[in-house]
């Protein structure tokens, strides 16, 4: 059985992603250090941080990426 204990998400706009998860999870980040923020989600840690080279391949199929 798959058991996540941490998930790291990178974004060109990490504060927008933190605001989104703040609303979805209905809680404040457990910690914040420089441009990184971390939420506790049960036994999993959701960490959001900056990355300047986040790019998606061309969407030829018309499908959305999550």
C-alpha cells in the first residue's frame, strides 16, 4: 500500500500556492522558512517552495495537468 509521508511542490509563485492550500486545508502553514512553507496533513507533510524553471510540455492532447 502506498503511504506518502511528504510531498514537495515547486512553483514560480509559491505564495499563491500557499494561499490556495491555506484555503483548501483550512489551516495556516505549520512552518515557514525563507520562501518555503510546510503544512501538516495527517501523517504527511506538504512542502511548497520556489522554482524559477517550472514548465509544462506542450499540451497536444488538450488534457490538463494537476
